[in-house]
C-alpha cells in the first residue's frame, strides 16, 4: 500500500492511528506474508469468514477461501511481484459473494523477513447484475469503468451458473464448458483435455476454431512441452502471449492457428478426474490481471459443474448396472442350457456395459482355455479375435492373460491399455491388438464352490467408454452370476443322468415282474409268480392269484387294486404272500398302467419286491433305537438325527436348549435352516458328501443360528447310519457349544498378533528371569536373528554396569507395586552397542490363584529421540555463536557509521561555509568593488562544484556497496591499457613514464576492478604532478595468505609527494585526505571506493610511503588461475 501522492512522511501518531483503523474498521482487513499466509486479521474479517481470528492466523488463503485457489493465488502473487494493486476481485464462497482488494506493502524484494507483504480488504459483493457499485478505495486506480467491468463479469458468472445448472450429464456439461468458457472469456476458440492417467490424455472436444484441430476423443500428447499439459501437471493456470509461447513452448508454434495472439491454459479438478482447458485469444487482453482472475473464476465454476455431472452420471450408471444385473439374473434363471446361458451373458454385456464380452472355459480334452462365447458390436471382430486366440494361445505363465486369471484366480483390471504394455509384445501381436481396438480391459475369474470354472472378459474400444472401478465391480458380479448359472445348468444335466441311473437300478432290483389286462385280470403266463408261489397258470388266472395273499391283508389289497383299476392310477402296496414252502414273506408291490395313444389303459405292469429282510432289519433297528433313546434324551451334548435330504428327524433336549427351538419346531427345519446364509453352500456340500455315503464320519466346527438370531459356534461330529445293504439311512450328529472357547481363542490370537506386530520390544520372562517369549521387534533390537535361544535370560540383555541400578531401583518397585517405568539400556548381542530405551516392567499374576508366575517388559527405542535432543543442543550452541558473531559485526559497522557521520558532517560543511561566507562578502562588495565580487562568485561556484562532486562520490560509494558482483575472468593488463587511454587527456603536455609489468587474469567484476585501477592510476598522476617527469609503475606478484590461500598482490607506485606513513590507516576512509584541496583537488571518497570494491572481492588494500619519496598503493585479489604474463608488459 502506498502513501498518497505528495506525502513524504507520516506524523509520529501514524502507527497508532493505523493500528486503531485496522482493528476497528467495518471492512474486513488482513495482512499476509510473502507466502500468502495470514499474519493478522481484524474482527470484521473474522466475522465475515465466520471463524475466530486466532483460528485464521497462520492459515493459507486457499484454506480461508476454499474452491478459489487459481483466482486467489494467481492474483495475489501478481500483486506481490508487480506492485500493481488489485481492486474488487469478485469471488463466490458458498451462497455469498465477496469483493477482495489486494495491495503490496513493504519492500520490493522477495517475501520473507523485511520483504513485501500483502494487505487484503474484504467487502460483501453480489452475484446478480443489479449489484451496487463497490465503495471507492483510497490509493487505488479504480473508477466507474472498473465497476462496470466488475458488474459485467458478475452478470456473466450468473449466466454461466444458470447455463451449467441446466446440464446434468458429463457430455452436456463438457459441451457447455467449451461454449460458455470461450464466449465469456473473450476467447475465439477453446479445447478441453481429459487425463485418464498421468501418461494418457485425450482431447474431449474443441469449440470456435475455424479449422478443425482434431476429432472428439483424439489422443493428446502427455508432454510438458504443451502449455495445457504443464498447467494440468503443476495444477496452476498459465497465461502466455505469443512471445511467451515461442520462448516456453516452441513445439506448439506450428500448431497454432493464425489469429492466436495469446493462450490461457487452466487446470480443472473434477473429483478424481483432472481436466485441462486451453483458450485461444486474438489479443493479449486475457493476460491482464483482472481478466486472469475472472477467467480462473469461470474455470472453477466449470470444474464444479463437471464434478456435479460426474456424480450424476455415476448415480445413473449405478442404477443402470443394478437393473442390468437384475435382468441378467432373471434371464439366467430361466435357462438350463450351458451354451445358451453363455451367449445370453455376452450378448447382454455388449448391450449394456462394453464393446467386447467373452467367456472362456477349459476345453474338455487338454483343459486349455478357449472362447465358449464371444460378442462384439462388430461381428467381423469376433472372427478376428478367434483368429488371434488360435495364433497366440493364452499363456498361464504370462501375468494378465485369461489363462493366468483362470489359474491364479486373480482378476485383471486395465483402465487404459498403455503403449508401454503394447511395447512388451511382439510386433505381430501388437498389430492384432490394434485391429481389435482394445482400449480398456477387465478379466475376472468365474468361481463357484471354490473352483474356477471360467473367465469373463470385458473390453471397450474408445476412451469415452473407459472402464471404471464400478465397471470392474460389475464385471465381478456378472461373472459370479454367470458362474452360478453355469453351475446350475451343469447340476441339472448331472441330475438328469443320475435320475436315469436311478431308474435303471430300481428296475434291476425288482424280483418279480407281472402283467395283467386293462381289467386287472391275469391272462398271460407269469413265470415269476409261478416260481414264487407254486401256483399254476390255471390257478392264478383272473383273480386266482389272490389265494396266495395273507387273509389279513386281502381286504385292503382287493380294495386298493380295484381303486387303481377303476381310476387308472398307480397301485402301490405292502402285502404278505404265501410262497412255495408255505411261509409268508413281505413284498412291496407296485403296478403302473400302460396307456394307449388316446389315454386309455391298455394293460398293467407290476413288480413285486421281497422286503422281508428289510422289514426285519427295520424292526431290529427300532429296537436298537429304543435302547439308545434313553441315553440320547439324557446326554449333555446336543444330538440330532438328520435325514438324507438334510431334514431334522429328531433332536434331544440338549439340542433343543442349545438351538432355542422346541422338538416340533425343529422337525420342520433342515440343517441349512440352522446355518448362516453365507455358509449354507459350504455346509450343504460337506454334509451332502456324508449323507450320500461318500464318507462315514464328519467332524468340523461350524456356526449355527438360534431361534433368537444369536449365532453359536458348535463342534459337529456326525456319523452316517447305513442299512444292511450298506445304503445310507440317516446321520446322527453330536453338537458341542464351543462359542465361548472360540471367543477366548480369538482374543488370545488377536493379542498375540498385536504383540508380535508391535514395533516396541515386548518380552515375557519367568520368575527365574528366563526369556519365555520375545517379539520380532525385540529380537531385531537386540540382534537375535531367529528364535530365542533356550536358556537366554533378560540379564544377558542388560549392560553389566546397569545391573546394580536394576537391583536397587527396578526390582524392589516391581515386587512392591507390580510395576516400574523409566529409562534404561539394553545391549546388542552382536555389536555390543548400548541401546537407550524407555522400559516398562510389570508382574504377571495368575487370575485364579493370584500367584505371580513371571513378568513382562515393554520397551521403546529412544536413541533417535536422544540424538535429536543432542542435535538440538548443538544447534542451540551454534545459534548462540552465530548471534555473537553477528553482534560483533554490527558493532563494527556502527563504529564505521559513526566515523562516516563525522566525516560527512565535517567535509560537507566546509563547502557550505565557503558558499555562505563568500555570499555575504559578495553582498557587501557587489557595488563597491565589482572585481572583488567577481572573485567571490568564482569561489562560490568552486565550492558548489566541490560539494556536488562529494555528493556524487558518496552516491558512487553507496552504489558499489549494493550492486551484486558479476564475476567473470578479468585480464588486469587489458584493464590498465584501457585506463591509460582514458587518462591521456589529463596528462596534457606533461612527461609521464609508464612501467607496467606482467599482470594476471583474475576472477572478478570487470567494471568495478576498472574503477579500482582508474582511482589508483589517476591518484598517481595527480600526486606526481609537481615532478618534471612523472613515473608510474604497475606490477604484480603471487603471494599466500595467512590462511594458506593463493592471491595476487597488485602494486601502483609513483614518484610524487608521498605522505606520512603514520597516517596510512586514514587514507581509505570516506573524506579522509592528507592534503588540502588547494594543493591537490579531490573528494576524499576515491580510496574508500577502492577499499570497498577490493573487500567485496575478498581482498585487502594497503599503502606505503615517505614524504617526498612517492607512494606505493597495493591491493590483493584471490588467485583466479591466470598466470602473470598473460598480457605483455607495457612500458
């Protein structure tokens, strides 16, 4: 902030006035340092930000104004660099608008101690076009024209907000971003770039250019040589004129269209996606600071709109994916044909998700993966893929291939198929991949019941359909559904085969087959019946067969057979038949009607199966079950009987209590009903193996769900009960509740994992100090490579010199209070190094007996902390030494300043006294003695000229102290020749003998070293002016400093008046002269300049003389590597 024009100083009360104005102003005011960090804020600023002032102090502006990084950082840094004030920058923060003004205060150097700072003023603004003009700012250049521009920009931002609010999809917003950004910023064209990853970028679209610059979704070079790419990488806006582009981005020049005079490249971050916007201008208006801020605001609003559109698209796509999966599920549930199932999956995937879909399954013979179903929008590419797979079979050892996915069960997700991946393939494979148009790829295993049965692959061909993590999840869900559908289809086929085999087995097991006519009468011969009963054909004709039925069973048999014949239904009955030896045997009889094409019964076919042994076995089984029932009813373990279909047939009281069901409720359940949903498939498969007779006993721990929903862990031991023929009958399972035991085990496992993975030293020892356990961190700390050796004690890990302290302090405290904590040391078992640790020791007590059985140690390595503390102490000492050195230097400078002030006050007053004195004398003698007055005027002029020369010399002295050295190789011989040419006019008719020896080439600032030689040579000529022949000698010699560094000593000797050597130390002070101005003219500053220049070069100056014998002035410079004699001597 600058003072008003015409002001040269502030009154003494100004600081207090400014402080009061800052604290009590109704306008928000803040002060930032050069790094844009808040140093102070007033109450109004804190109130506008709705935060406490202490909370704001120390924060970056980007934290105070979220969402405005490009606008604020760019504008404020420009103010710090240029000093040009920023007036009324319009920013939006939520639903409120603010006008921000910024001013540079302080110096013009870089920010930091003593550097410039930034003052901010914050006023409320409006986003509508009817906003009131901003208040006039003191010290600013704003006016009605700037206010009109601000209002126009505010209206433009409102129009942009309105336009963007009407677009919801990413495609619509991207189109509007290009159109609106070009129109509102005054650009004539724009290009939108999207980064799929740091190495892959695409041009989303362009707008406004007369000549097309590329099609939509064209690959864009990810090269920092393009302005927009650098802006995206560095996250900052870059504004460039045509000259800037030629300097910073030369490879862009051939691509620019002819109207382009300036380019703005701006990054946009929309969620996780990074965009870049390049705007082309026909003039450099867009490079103005205010316009840059407005452009950044426009771009920030566009980025927010892109992010909203991405959220909308993600939600819409999530709904579409859910609907798609539901549709897939319904379709797959209706199909039991494997081939049709696979074709349905690939067809639906191409319609909804990707351009490519393929399902790979192992071939029946060699097991190599082959495409079982393929789909693509272009059928020709399907044939090309088959050709590629035939030419290059999938390699299970090559990561990322479908065979690798099938073998490892690991999914592969490639959002963008990069050039680096393609370069790893052979040229022929690359050509195939390019023709197949693969952009994104995902391959996931199809897994069911823990087995990989195939691989599902999805791919897209264009960047606008780049697969996302959500698509990857969708592919996994789709693969899972397809796997279940394939498994169901396979199970259906297996069931059909099993049914056919079952029917064959049933037919093979029947002993007697007979037939009868439609009326149920035996007509034809029945060999089997004759052999069984001994009846003849005549005896069993009609219903004669009934004579062999047990009298008690005959009524039921007659009624059932008559009912079957009348209704044409299946006859099935158990009945006793008297066989040939006269005894009765039990038979299971089943007869089925054989129908004609019109549906009427043509005949009956029946089978009688002897089940006498079976019934006897069942009777014996019932007796055995009766004997064991008492044992089961009173058992402490839960016992259940499970049928072959998994249904519960029986449960004892212990099982009822364990599961929370009554007996009648349990009999309506299956084993699957008691199993958590996520574990049903595994339990059903395992139990099915037992019930199908593939194993006789089963033992496992599994979860069950009680009626109240609580889950228990039970130890299940199930045995299969077989019939006499070895056929499975049912299973008996013993259930033991192990929930509490597993909880304890899990807790112990968790604690053990925590202890083992801890980065602290954790050890357990018994009462004899033997190490029972030491975790990995502890073993590493003390140098144990493997397991803890048997017999190793904790005492072995303690330095011997610390044992006395442990006995004196630690163990008494542990025995008394059960705990001790403090700093101690371990000793490394290999290197012997002592390790500082913070150690906690506590006793271990049995919770039941309350007896101590050992102790535990938890220790933390504190060597690094101690090292940091030591470094901090050393740094503190160094800092104190540096402060002392700087204090001494300051005292030396203050002393020099005092001497300088005295010299200035003395030497500058002398010409002033001359001017004042001679002016008074002139006034008295002007009319009385004109000649005398003229002489006075001459003296006044000479005094003024002398004073002006002193002032110029002082300015030259100050300038030499400020300007930085521009060090280059300097040929001193060449400098001397140049100075002699400048001094030739001053010698006039005088005879001067120059003797210049070989001079070296040194490292230094050539103009400043020339000033040194000019002062010394001109002084040599001046002070030898009374001699008939002036002799000036210049020579050089190599020397070594007391510190052992090489240097050159340069000597300039004359044969002039010389000086008293006792006064040599005063020669190089400001205004220190050993001769009067009447004897030799001069300002008294030349030799001071010499000393300052030489000192800045790391050298020193000195002088030697005797009155009347001339003088030698010398200075030294560090050895720059040049040898004396680089230039020929000049005589």
